[in-house]
């Protein structure tokens, strides 16, 4: 689990692919999740700029999603440095990460590799609110699914067979009574944007407009649920993406993923009790995302102070032991000793 072990695998992939490899992992460890966002661009640019005019750049990608425009912009930024863009998918490549994959000239996808629909969800200050556990009276926005909004209309038209204009008008009025009109407008804009971005990225390597439209329709609306998973076979034969099956490369991709899985402890849900252990007070580092290449390693690190305390909760007769956390600092840092 040393950096030298990882770099050895990265160099072997580069040798086989005749490419330069950039690793981008946003962790999904429960309680310490991170997402694809534009704050990584200065660091990614620094990695790519040291590749010395590469003919091919491969993005080793693991993520459950993030900001749609960040994914789109990332592909365009990488293509400023190369004409051939590949994606290596060891396991999860969901939502925004799937959008990134659509822009690839070729894809190395393991047997357990997964893509997902790219229909976006978004929180909105005017949207539904949900209580925050452990914080009485506090609420937070609940993400609104773009497709759920439009499927409400489709339900009325297709399943309930409502065709009368007056009935549809009342249906829309009822919807706007429960969902703010600005949210509906924002949802429509995001839906159209997702399709537009997907088409643009696919046009990098596909010329058939009919084929592009078919892929976009399938991956935005054709699977009815944001939780749907496209496996490698579907990515190749249903979506008709440029997936390459190479067992020797797949083995290296999985081997490299296992290294990062250990570093970020992706399979272990976060627990403050576990992090504190037997101590009453401690400061702990939590590595939550990684950008790495043969030259540099960057990590998104949170430094937290943990303090075991006993508090008196309202309407609870006995004192309750708990762990109070305070974030001292967090952000992207260079750490070549990772």
C-alpha cells in the first residue's frame, strides 16, 4: 500500500496503453463522501501539464458523481492537452462520472465496472426540506429529481389517460402548488443541459447523430431510475460505447483500485467512535479523495478534533455519551508520501 507500488502499476498501464495515466478518485466512504467539482481543476491541470504533450491521456476514474458542468469541463480541459482521451473504470462511475466517460475515445471497463443514468438531481432553497438528525429544528434541502418532475406529467398522460386541456391545466396547477415554479424551471433547464452536454461529448468520437441521440435518450430517460446500473455488457452492446475488453489491462486496473480502496477505506463506514478508539480526545486525519499521476500525488484531507463528552438531551432522563467533532482544516494538499 505504498506510493511506489501504485506508481509501478500506473507505469505498467502507461506502457501497455502507450498513454499517460491520471488518477481521479472521489471517495464514497459513508460519512466522508466527496464529489467531482471544479475545485480540483488547478491540481489536475498541474498533473497534465507535466505529461509533456502526450498523444493519449487515460483517466483512471472512480466516483459516484458530482457537479455536471465540472464533469463536462474536465473532459474539455483534458482534450486541450491531447487528441485521444481514454477512461479506465475499475468499479463505480456514476452520474457525472458517466458523463465524463461519454467523452472517451475508448474505455477499459472491468467486469464489475458500472455506469449509471445521468439524469440530474439538485437541492434548491425553495425545494422540500428534511430535518437534520441530531439537530432539533434544523432542516436541509432534499434533492429534487429532474425526471421525477416530468414523470408526474407522463403518469397523468400515459397511465391515467388524461388528455383534456382543462384537466392537464389543473394538474399543472396542483404541481406548482406543491413545487415552486422556479424549481420546475430549473429542473427543465438541467434536463435539457444534461442531454446537450452528453451529445457534445459523444460527438468527439461518434459522427452518427442518430446513434448519439439513441445513447443520450437511453442514458438520460430510458431506464426510469437514477439508481439503474449499466454493466460492461450493456455499456458495450446497449449504449454502444467504445469499450475495450483486455484481461491483462483489466487485472492492472483492479489491482490499482484495490490500492486506493485501502488508502481511502472505501468499504468502511465512518464512525467517530471508531476513529477516537479508547482515547478521550484526539486529532485525526481523514483522506477522502485522490488525484495522482507518475509525478505528483494530491489528496483531499480533513483534519478533525474528536472529543468524547457526556451531554444531557431534552426529554432524556440520563446523560448520553457522545463524540463531539470539530473540523480544524480540510482541502486539497500535495502529499507524495501518501
